[in-house]
C-alpha cells in the first residue's frame, strides 16, 4: 500500500492526520538519526507536527478536487458547476406567496400595495391592482422577506399601505412557503431526476421537466393508463401532476412540452398554452393543499430530561413532516425516529406514552384528536410548525 494519499481503482484513499504525522516522523529520523527526540514537548516535535498538518491539508484539498468530479460527492460551488451538464442549476432562495382577496370600491386602483399578517410580516401585491365590478379581486401577494415565511388562512388581514377605496384584505388559503437556497442533498436528488428528461419513459421525462422549473420545491405525478377512472379520480388515459412553487405558466409549458399528444391533464389550475402551430392547448395541474398537522405527544420524563430535549423533539417532528413528499401519509411509527433522535447517543431521558394528532384549524377545545396514521390526499401535503406540537408531561 502506498504511503500517504493515493488513487487506485477503488477511488481516492486519504490517510488520517495521525498516520501522516507518524510517516513524517519516520522520514525525519531516517535523515537525522533514530535517536532524535520528536515528541510533542520538543521544538523538533512541534515543527514536524506543523509540517504534518500542512501535508494533511494538502491531502484534504486533493480529495475535495477528486470528489468535485462526481455529482454524488461534489459539494457547494463544485456541485453547482457539475450539474450544469444535466441542464439544471441550483435553485436560488425563493419568496413565499399567498392568495389574497382585496375588497373595495369598483374602479379603485391599488398601486404598490402592501398587506401585513398578524406577525407583522409584509406581503407585496402586484404593481397595480384594479378592483373590478364585483367589488373584489383575487391576487397573489409575495413576501418581502426571502425564504420560508408562513401564514395560515385568515392571518394576512391588514392593509399596510391604505388608499382611498380599498376596504379590506384577507387570505382564504395558507401561504405557500418559499425555499432557502437549495441544499446539496436536494440538488443531487433533482440531478438524478433530471436524467429522465431525455428518457424513453415520457411520464418520467415530464416529471423531470417540471422539477427543473425555477422555484419548484416539491412535485409528484400520477398516471392512469387504464380505460377506467381510478381511485384518485383520474380519468382514463390521463396524467395528474401536483406542483408546489414555480410560475403557473412555466409549469404548464414544461408539461405541454413533454406529455404525449392527446393525453388529458387533470388539475384545478388551468393554463392555456399553444403548440408549435399556435393551436390552443389547455394544461391543468394541482397546487398542493397544505394540511395543518397538530401533534400531542405525551411523555414520561426520566433522569436527564431537559427543556431543550422537548424543544428538539418539536423541531425534529416538524422537520420530518415538512420533508414528506406530496401525497405521503404521516405514519405514526415513523414519528418515533425523529422523537428519539432528540436524545443524545446512548441516553434515555424520556418515554413516549401516547401520540395523538388532529388536522385543520379548529380551536383546541373543539379539535378531535386521534391516534394512528394521518391520511393525506394525493393532491395535498402535510405541514407542521413547532408551535403546533405539545408535549404533555414534558413541557
């Protein structure tokens, strides 16, 4: 086996610092004599340690360069450059959006309107909004702050820039949270999907095209290739794609470009696209309905249980639920993993006595709590925040 770092058919081999230090000590003694004292409490030993550290840093740099040539091991900027060969780019941070209803006098023009939620966060309306003859208009507001900004239904209800004729604002649906800069793990997953773009499976290629649309954070597709309507309500010979994030027109164009001719698309969002000959082609898809999940985990604290343990349980549970795919049920048995992860390795500071859940926005006194799994519709996605998790016995 070669000394130091080396590359063979199995890949890059990197020694640890201790091995590098011992090798350098042996080489110095071979030059200056075996009786040379090189322990850490000597000047010569300190000098050799500095040289060994510099050598180890060089090995680590070489390993990083080697790994940057594969999308499976590249990191950061190296991964961003690597995935360009697949025709994709790292998703930049996005802004949360929320559908709002502006009510006012017919003909009122709202220029540069800004609304506010109950937490004081501001949301910008389109540059110019005109109240139609119905007295109300549905528009999409965009959060001023980048990233994951959430607002439940009914929370965006304040007018931050009043103008004559604009009477009220409200959001009938929860906000669609924006995303932070795409992580390396997420980019690797999307890179794997993107390889399906030129595939022989048209449906997989369609999903790959949708996942590559700027701003899309989650997506899932369903196909019914039978001659009967399936359990999810898909008509015969149709596809259904549920997409979170991204511009409606861009998503529709991606579907229209990749789907087969004559294939019906199912969804509650319809965008009129045109084919290469200019003929109209309606494309439909779903925006996922966010299902608010509230949990009540009854604990029995044991020796060593701290308030920080409870905070970690809440954070782990919320993160687990928010990373589930569209249409995935919340399985009670899977929730034990993020709960137990709040304990340090080898520790046992609490016992889980019961796990209950409820969905929706009903007040605590009216909510119906259940045990077991949480069923999520094919066009919905589970959503949870730490404040919706209580820990009786462990608060």
